[in-house]
């Protein structure tokens, strides 16, 4: 994503003839967080973009597992797992 700022802000939307719809979209998109952009891609992206995003997420998780990061506790039974889930933290 480009870090170029577009000269449009929401207050100028009434002046729609000055800006193209693409400029308006860029202006709005530039203010979205990464999480919001991911949501946008999931909703409106084509299937290959969605697959790429899921593939990247899976690769991050696999890297975490290989390096022992972001791991939960291990459990030897479902009962033990449920006790942990139901415990007051």
C-alpha cells in the first residue's frame, strides 16, 4: 500500500466533482488499519487474494510452532483442558 496521502478528507465529499471516485477510495483506504484492510480483502477480494492471506497467516502460525512462540499449555486429557478453560483467571 502506498503511503501517499491524497488531498481529500471527509469534509470535502460534498465537492465530489473535484475528485474521482478512485481518489476518494484511496483517501479512505489510507486511513484503514491493517486489520481493517484484511477484513476488506476477505469481504471484497478475489479468491486468490483470500488464499494468499490465509496462506500467509498459516505460515506465521507454523513459524510460531517451530519456534515455540505463542503456544498454549499442553493437556493430557479433555477433562484437563476443560478444567483449565473453566478456571477463573
